[in-house]
C-alpha cells in the first residue's frame, strides 16, 4: 500500500495521564486526569486519552460519511456520529480499547444508511488504523 502524506499533527504530553498536553501550533491545550472510574480524581476541566480518541474518531468518521454520501449523491441532512470508546483490561494483564460508532443520517432509508456507514468504515483513516486491532461496532440510528 502506498502512502502519500497530506498532513502531520504534532502533540506533546508531559507526565502522561496526570499531565498537560498541547499541539505544536498551540490550538489545543489540555490537562489530563484519570477518570474516577479508573481510580483517579476526575478533576473538572480535564480530559483523558479515551475522550480525545472518541472525538477524533467521531469527527473523522463523520467526514468519511460526508465523502461517501456526496460520492453516492445521497441527499442527507446533518450527519451525526457519537463515538463510545471504552478502555478495559485484557486477559494478558494489559489494556485494550473498543469503539462503538452511533451514526445518524437524517432522511436516509435505514438499509441504505447501513451501506453508507459500512462504506465510510472502509475509507475512514481511524477505521483503517483500528481494523484488526480493536473491536469496532457500527450502529445506525
């Protein structure tokens, strides 16, 4: 598979899940804290890697849906993707992620919407990066 770079994002985090992160252009600055569910303080005004991954995946998948619906000339209202990203323990003692993408395509027949969502799953970079690595469930609402 050939790869032609289009853009590179650069971000730096100091002190991991209890630290501070920022992008090289200064557009994103975040403070990290472990969520209460993972034994952390769940500090207001902080985030975690799973939330950032969920936002990125939902945004990217939504754009893939827009590309596919335009290519297929499907008239759709505002596409909405809600991403659920879960972190959990593995049997081997490590950690793994899973994702569930809930997709809304207003005005599109449910059977057609499922085909469009599956087509978007084939072109979305996040889907391509996670395929075979984490469980991803697609849900058309």
